[in-house]
């Protein structure tokens, strides 16, 4: 089977379950025209989704076979494997693929999970052909996560409060500091609020505190008593702990492995610090380190669907030209993207609107909302409105009965 076709089916079976029959038989149903070499017609896809994403515009049933009117497998491969990033081969200062260079930016498609509509068309086409399939994504869910980059915010907040002449919170800040709590020691309060709503999140910790080319990794060590305490608490309360891969992790094959070994409890879930994920080089590093789940794919500078999907998928290794066993859980929304002056530069209320807009797009395809909220965006001082927004989002998920994503549901 051709590489693209293999990638397509492996990801198809991650989404859909065959109730009876053999997968090989199903894979033989789609034939003509599914995998021809052609560039993706994004404007066509956009119009197709806007007019109701009708299956027959892609697939026609003819004597027990499905004929493709458009090369749907090639298109899904191009988008979901991230082939554009290899093709464009331009990276920002942190080795990230810039949103501004993407087809999503060019066609204003960053807020539509196009791959999920394309897979849905294939699913429908097969169901019409009499295949007994079940969609594993029966409802939307959420994957909440926190990158722990920095826990020492006292000086930053102190200066901010002096400058803004906010003396009451300043008094509180200093009092707490003298009691041993830093302003950004919010891991416990994050756990508490999520437990209150019945959610469980994933916390990514860095195992590297050294700077890389003048850029900070962690401002803590895993061995620090506060971090050790948090790790024990997270573990005992059944939150997930993952590795936040340091900058430069991919350049030496053993580096990521060494970092992983330092995590206790051990983990095989990972996200690159700074989202420093250059697809053409880093998949190999993840494979060699034995990572099973990665959560790094999304843009830093824009919200939305970098890989065209709101659902987990198997990563493609563009160096080895094969589908990997690593499951990627993409994200669409990050606090810093919304707040940072260089990126979204939204006020918290604008950010709420943008975020709810993306969540509603995800709900249309029963996808997984991927949300990154840093611990310092859950503090009580300069970023307090962002803490409020996070709580509002948790309330929204609770109200809509959106529960936490569980990878086990895809078995
Ligand atoms: Zn980070």
C-alpha cells in the first residue's frame, strides 16, 4: 500500500470502528481517484464546507465501489501530515512554523477543522455503501493542559503592583510571599478548581533549567521541594504529568531521553517548550525517546487548526517517510496567543469571544478542544482577568456537558 494511503487508513481507524467485517475489505472499496498527485483546492473545500459538506461532491457509489471525484486521500495526507511545513521550510526564531506562511492564513481557514469534514465524507460514503461503521467521536471533549515554565513571579508582580499603585493586592502578595508562597505557585489552585468541575488536566514540566541561546527553559529544578510536592500531589490526585521538552531537544538524540528519565512519575506524554516543533526534524527525536503522545502542534501566533483537525491523529515522520505510532493531540487555543501583544493582543473579553467561536467549530465535528493555560495565567495579580477567563471556560464546558478527553475511548 502506498505511504499516503497507509497514513490515511491508520488515521481513519483511529476515528472509526468497524462493527463487523474485515478492515482489508473496507480499504478495498475506495479506489479510483482517491490518491492522485494534485495540489489541494482549498477554496473548493471552503465552499464545500460552507454549503453543507455533502458527501456526494467527493464520493460516488458505483457497483459496490466508491469513486472519488476529488483526490480525498491525497488532500487529507497533505493537510494532516503537515506536508506544507516541509514544503515551505521556513521557521521562526524558535524553530516554529509561522502561521503567516500557512495555507490556513492564505485562505482564512485556520478556524475550520477541514480534515474532520473530509474524513466524515469518507465515513458517510462507506456507510452508504453498506459498511457497518461506528464513529468513536460521539461527542465533543476537552484536553486541558498546563505548561509549567516559570513559578517565580514575585518580582514581576511586585513591580507591576507598585507601578499601578495597587496597594491592597501588593500587601497580599508580600504577606503570602513571607509565608512561603510565590505569586505563580498556582498548581494547587488549578487542581482545586478543575476538581471542583470534575475535570482532570495534564501538567507539563521542564527537566532543564539552563538557558539555551539566551532563552529560558525552566526557572526551577525538578528537585526543588515545591515541584516535588506538586508532582506528588498531581500523582495522588490522578492528574497527568508530562515532559515539557527543553529548547534544543531534537539536536542530540539522547537529550530528550535524559530529560524523560528525570520525571517521576515516569511519563511518555510530551509537549515542546515554546512549541519548538519543527516537523521535519523533531518527529525522529520523539520516536527515539519513546514518546507515545505529543501535544505540541498548534500555532503560537494564532488560534486554530494547524493540522486541519480537532482530533488526535498518528504523526507522520517526513524523514523516514512513514506513519509513526505517536499520537498527536493538537491544541487550538493558548492563553499567550490570545494575550500577547505580538500575537492576538486581545482583551480578555475579546479572547473569550474568539475562544468560544473556536469551541463551537470543534463542537460541530465532535472534536477535542485543546487548551493550554500556563500557571502564571492563573495568578491573582497582573494576569487575574485571564484566571477569570479560564474559570469561565471551565464553566462553559461543564454547562455543555463537555467532558475531559480520554484516549482510551479510541480503542
Ligand atoms: Zn513552555
